[in-house]
């Protein structure tokens, strides 16, 4: 049985809200990203959900794209299915960093069955 789709106005409202600056939300995203151990990855959507903001995967991507990433292991966040969403040199750097951590790829994707980290909001670091 299919789950009902979110109303279009709700999607639009979430997209607009994700573009706004929200320090508590961004701090929650950072805390979850820091909890991903070396050699493991997670997706933008799962980071958002573990931080308490399901459907805010674009806000996670925006944070990683625009923020200064002091000590944040940004390379451990990939797209759904293990795909690196960056382009050009950024994608090459992310792949290199993940390879240095021992993550193996199947073609252009991370093997999520082996390397996906199960995020639990209560296991995060401050």
C-alpha cells in the first residue's frame, strides 16, 4: 500500500523554510554529521531525519555547501543510494577522502549495505 503524498503546499513551505537561516537546526545537523564514524557514510535525508527535521535533506546540503566546515566530516554525507552529489573537483575530493577512510565503491556509488551508518539521535556528540 502506498503512503499518501505530502500536499504540494507543505512541500513548498518546507523548501522555503530550508533556505532560511536557522542556527538550532544547523547545529543539530552538525551534531549528527559529527557522529558518523570514520569509514561509514549516511545520506542527506537520514541526517536531516536523525536531527529531528525529516524532509529537510536540502537544508543539510545547503549547510554543507555554504558553511565553513571546521572539523566537520562533510565527505561522509552522500546522496540517496550512496551517490556522490558533488560535481567536478569536489566529487573527486569526496571520493578520495572516503577511499582514504576505507570506504569502497561499486561504480560511482558507495556500497550502502556495507558502509551505511545507522544514525540515532541519542548517540550524537556535542
